[in-house]
């Protein structure tokens, strides 16, 4: 039977709030279990008896040691990266500051720079009491640098904290998993009918295409995917960009007598919360 466009009410009624995917959740659970195992290290299990040497040894022994410490004190990777940038700007860490270090770069630095390891150990243990840093870092973040004071952490509490810290990972990965579900359907079509797809920039629209069928050079079906569990100002921009894409494809169809189709895949509680933007996305596609 021919393809039929959803009405807005049909899209609204069929939308989901959360994305449930066992593959993604198993990956996160495995990561939490790995960090929990590492957190049993004798170097850091001594609560208030921890010393800078204990933390230095822990950071030096395992590349994931930093992940454990940051989750124990409840400091996000992003805020830690900002603090490292600050230390570089004020000269606590030698070298010029030309761009921010990622967590991966910080971990590589820990592998070969003994002075840097000692600085990070001291920062995580007692940074809360650093008078100079209090001039640059809000108390809310500075007071998290108190690993010496938090005592022995029950494993059950650790598990909760570690899971909470993966929310960002889950948020970043779920969009890829949603696209993977669409890709599986396209792979099946490709296998059965020999019709391929590509991803990237095309002459038709000014944003990266999630799926161009059969090719970016000559796409007859363009699919864009957006799954939002939370709201953001970017959703209005997304709706505007998709209108521009829809308009350009319609103009091409009209000018050249073509029948190219623009498909929006939109789902998630974040879009339900932005009902007007969701309605625009449903209206402005084929």
C-alpha cells in the first residue's frame, strides 16, 4: 500500500516518552560494574585516612582511576575539564593555554607526568581548602574537591552515583541507537531491493543528512531523525532548519517536476513538551 503521512494527532498519540534499549542499557551497566570493581582498590578505601600518595598511586595504576574519583566526589567530567583549563590559565599547570584538554587528554597526561599526577591528587583530596582557587571557582564546585573528607563510601551509594553520572553518556548515545534502528530497516531494504543510502552533506539542504536514499548526490528520500527526552532551545532551531530543508525540496520538485520526499522521524518526551515545535515538524515534511 502507498505510504501515508501521519496526521499530527496520529504522531502525537504514537509518540513515546523515553527510549528503552537493552543494548545501550547493558553497555552502561557494564561500565558501572567496571568502575565499581575498580573502586574497591585498597588505595582509596580508607576514608579519612587517605593520603595524597594513596590517590597518586590509584591514578597511576589504572586509566579509569580518574573516572572513579570524579564520580565519588560528584564532579562531572565537563566541570573538571573547566577546572583544569583554569589551572592552566593561572599557571598552576605549565605550558601555554590554547585549547581545552579533553578527559582523554588529561588521562594521557596522568600516564607520564608525575608532577601533574600529584597536582590532580592534591586537587581532588583538598582543593576545597585552596584559598587561591576560591577566587576563581564558585563554592558549589570548589566544595566538591573534598575527597579526604567524604569518608568511606558505601558501595550501594557508589552504584547510584555512578549510574547518575552516565546520564550524559546515555543522552549522547541514545540518538545514535535510534538512528541505528532506522538504519537496520534501510539495510533490509538494501538487501532486498539493492537500494542504498548515504549520510552527510548534499546540495539539497544545508545541514548534514542522516539518511539520503539512494545517495547524497541524488537523494530521492531524505530522512532526518531527532529523539529528545528533554527540552532545549535547540529544538526551535531544529524545527526552523527542517522547514528550510522541506522548502528547498519542494522547490526542487516544483521546478524540475520531481517527486523527492522529505521524512522527519521525531519522537521523545522532549518533543511532546514542545508541542508547537513538534506540530511544525509534522506539518513540514512529506
